C-alpha cells in the first residue's frame, strides 16, 4: 500500500506547485499525471459516472419518500400523514429530470476544462503594455533579459512581473496628503549657520528599462520607499548645509536645486533609477528670521531703486550739458559768419515775396532816393 501511495507523490507535488505559483501549465500537467497514475494502478475513474452520482438526486428523494409512507402506514394512517413531513410536495422537486441534471453537470465540467485550457494556453505568451517592462523569473531566479512593450512568446514556467518605466514623481511636502505620506512629510535640514528650515521637494524620475531586472532582484517593487526616499533626505541635508538661510530663501534656491539634482543622479543612476528633475518648491524658515530676511530684501530693493534713479538723473544732467554746449557752439559759428553785407542781402531777399509794394533805395547818408541813370 505504501508503494502505491509513493506513485502519487510526484503528481501531487506538481499539482501543488502549479496551484501555489498559479501556473496553468503545471496544474494541467499535475492533473494529467494524477489521472494517468490512477489508470495505471487499476482505478477506474469514470468522469461520467462521477457526474451522474453527483447530480442524480432523484433516486435518493424517491427512497426517502417511500420510507416516509411506510412509517405512515405503521402509525395507522392518521389524517395528518407523518410521511408528509418527509415528502417534498413542491412541484419543482417532483418534476426534476435526471437528464437535465446530467447536462447541467456536463456544462460545469466543460466550463472548468475550457478555463484550464485557456489558462494553459495563456502561459505561453505575455503582453506588456505601453510604459511597462517585463521582468522574467524562472523558479525564483531573475533573468537579465527584460520584455519591452508588445507581444512576447515565453516559457510557460516563466513568471513575468510588469514594472512601470514611465516618469514618476516623489513629493515630500509640508502640506498633509500632498505627497505619498498622509501626514506632513517635509524635510527638516540645518543651514550653514545652524538654522532649521523645512523644505518641500518634488523629484521626477523613471526606471531604466535595461536595469529593471537588477532593480527587481536587488531592491524589489517598492524601490521608491527603500532607495529614493532615503537618498532624497540624505542629499538635501548635505546640500542645504552648504548654504545660508537667506541664500536658499532667495536668489540661490535654483542653484541648490541643481546641486540636489546632480547628487541624486550620481547616487541613483548606477542602481537603475534615472532622475529627471529636482524641484525645490518651498523653503519655510522660522517666522522671525523670515521677517528679517524680507525686511533686508526690501531695503536692498529700495537701495537699488535709489541707485537707479540717481543714475537716471546723472545721465539726464549730462544730456542737458551736452545739449547746451552744442547750442553755444552753434551760435558762435553763426555770429562769425554774419557780416553787414550778408545781412543786407538777407533783408532784400526777404522782401521779394511782398507783392504790390514798391521799394525805393535811398542814400544812407541823407535819405534822398537814388535812381539809377538820373
């Protein structure tokens, strides 16, 4: 008997392995081996007889009814028949057709077989969606070759895990619920002068498709929490420690963000995660310090405004000096060129436009008119 049971160990192991790994191919192989072993040991496993026994309840109902009638006759045939307690008088039960039950059973078995066949057939291929890559695992061992987007034929024993290679974001914010954590998740760091500041940051990244197998094997699917989050916190604290509070609060914030991006890229790219951008969105200082910085910035802006006005007035004065010098030089040139005869010429030339007027030249010494030829 023990030798006979040993024959079922291997089929049972294959079937159990298929159920645990949810592999249709192994499930079908295990069932086939189990059925073949039953046949080999002389056990007649007739599926049709099994279905008939499972769904043919009519004989049992009839036997129970006749037994109740016997009891009724032994009790003397009282008006309220004791057999009625056991007899099912409902029309639906009396009109049950055993053939219909057999057909219904065959439908169930056929549906199960079809599902198993589809599961078996689907284990030979996989479809990888857009923005995904497929990591292959063969009995726990991760293969180095990934499946790109599209249709792929595969070994039915290979399990394919899909991983996202689209752009993703990891946000750490003062506001509750804005990032992946439900509570406030801002990063607290110390500046160069030892002041504590809270920072909001969003990091854009994506998984390098060619290194997806390495990430899956070395880190797992939750690589954002295992690797990205700790690296963000560490890099930000190192970078912010190099700046004063007023610098990261104002003009050097973008410079600090670029340095955070470069350091994160250097840390994460070798591990298969490429950083696209690091956005330092908000810097929250202590209230009194923020007010002091604001006042200082306002003073600097006011001073810059006065400098601009001074430069404007200075340039305007220079313009006026240059304009006056030009006018003076122009007048000097005009005075040097205006002689007495030239002025008389200009005067006589201006009189030609006055029509109907007769001009009589006179002697400048005595005022007597001068007529040519008289």
